């Protein structure tokens, strides 16, 4: 019996040995966690890239079916609830099954909304109280025109036109938009940008389009508010996702390719609050 007791004592760990093992595990965890965090961020960025490419394919299919015409960013009537956004118009091309009557109501039901509209790195919550049933939408069309129904003017920015009809009628199932010929340099012109914003909700008109990387004076139509990749909102929209992508955003171009850039790399001869470069349809800006 004494021999057995001696064996148990010599086989047991002492408190000091346990503390040493715990310390080693803590050190290893400290070394591995940043690597795991980097790998997770990279995986989220790659998934975002894949989603934007799928959206680019949906735009191409839409062009084929609609006489080489892009969807507008939004067609809104005088009644707030009646509107169609670009993601509504692409709904059937990205796996959605809602009817036109369901899509015109301003907020798409999150239970039926295609999930690829939200980047996995975009963790902003919906901040509109009456829209909690909806789904966040990370992406926005590059554009800055707000017009009434009628002939489309030369695009000030991108092709994401905002059409507002105040007669209160239902929006047309096939609203007008710019032809692909309006973009002379498809490989250098932005079509969709990441705009991680708590008010950016699938089916909602504002902000279905993006004016600039950052908010400030000088944007083409004098916008303020939420239609910027990084806004001045109290919620700090855009900053978190920008950080998770390593200080960069993903961008979809008109030729269908997706590239990741710092916002300063996209503005050409302009500034982040009054961009040119990739943001305009004019080559050489």
C-alpha cells in the first residue's frame, strides 16, 4: 500500500508544473490568435470578392435581358413605400423569388432576401426601427444623379441614377437606366462599392447609391448623410468593415472584375469627398 501511495505522488503534477503548462498555452494562444484573426479577415474578404463577382454577373444578365440597359440605383414614387432599387431589379438573377408586388414596398423581407447582398465583414446592425425585419445590404451603385422621369442626362458620376416620380403611382417593372455605352472605359469605372451602413437595407432607396468614399463638400450633387462609404454618422458607418479589409474596400467594375483598393487609390485627380478617377465615367480623370 505504501508503495502504491508513493507511485501516485510521483505521477501527479505539482501546482508549479500546472502553472508552467498554463503559461505556455497562454503564450501559444497569444501567438496564434493574431494569425487566426488575419486568416478570418482574409476569408471574409475573399467571400466578399466572390459575392461582388456574382453581382457583376447578375448585372451582365440584366443588360442582356433589358436592351443593354443598366438598372437605376432606385426608382421612387411620391409615396415612400413604392420604390424599386437595383437589388430589387436584380432579385431574380441572384437567387430571389419575391414577386414585383413584394419588392416595391421599400424594404425586402430579410427571410427571402439573397444573402450575398451583405459582406461577411460588415457587422453593422439595422438602425431603422421599423425595418428590423429587413436585411442589411453592404453594396451600393456608384452614382450621383437625382432626376425626375424623362430623358436621362449625361451621368455626373456613375450610372446609379436616382429617379423620383412624385405622382404616387407604382414604379414601372422595367424602369429606365443608362446604356452600357455610357461607360467608355468599363475596366476603370466603378459599378458597385462597399457601403457598410446601418441604414443600407435591401430594397431601401437610401442609400442604394454611393457618392464618394468620405462625406464632405464637393461631391457632384451636394449630398450629405449616409450615401458615402465612410460617413460622419454618430454610428461611424464604414470604419469597422474598412478596417477588417486591412484598410481597403472591395470594388466591382463595369467589366465584371473585382479589385480591392484603399479609398485614396480610387479617386484619381479628385479627393475622397469629391472623387474622380474610378468614380467617373470620364476616362483620364
